[in-house]
């Protein structure tokens, strides 16, 4: 699985003019299931993200996790993280099939919640308008193939 984390002071996702998820301080997590991914990758990624110390402590050091700050996660499906850029037009054949991608997206969001992080979501496969205030900015790329 691949994820792009953005530390945010607030974020929201809107579909067809309706807000489907919004958070205050926490993480915007753009997530993509890759071909061959299973629940094991989602387990590994969710556990790592919940413990990742990328929020500032009282001394201004990145030393706190999203759980430590009692933050939330906005989880948004993002198949374009699987982009193959060998040519000038990206290909997405490395992304999981839609049924598998949707199942793993829902599973991942549930696992983040099980880690003690409140979760809001976008809608899998929808055309979404994502709004955020990046805090820092802090943006981190994660790939379970490299973990």
C-alpha cells in the first residue's frame, strides 16, 4: 500500500457539494492499495501511521503522534499514487482492482480507528474536492514495499 500523509490543522472532503468528512488537527491520509496488497499491508501501515511522531511537542520538536495530540485522520482513496510515469501519460495498472482497492481502503480506515485515531473518510471512486491547511508543511510518503 502507498500513502501520502499531510499534517494538517484542518481538512475536508466534499462530494457533489456535500461534505463527507472533515477534521481539525491531524492527518490527511491519501491511500492507495497496490496489486497484490492484502490486509497485512494495511495492518502494517495503520500501526506505523498511528505511532509516527510528526507533531510538535512543547519544545517545537516533532516528537508527538496523532494519538498523542488527540488528532484525527481524514482518509481519502487516491489510486493515482500508483502512477507509472515511464511515459508522459501516467498509467495506473499497478493499482489494485477497484473491488480490492475499495475493500482495503475501508479496512485501512477501520484499522486506523482501531489504533485510537478518530477517522473521517471520502468516498471511494468518487470525484472528490479535498481541502486542507497543511501544517508545517509536513508531507510524508509511505510505501509498505519499502517498510
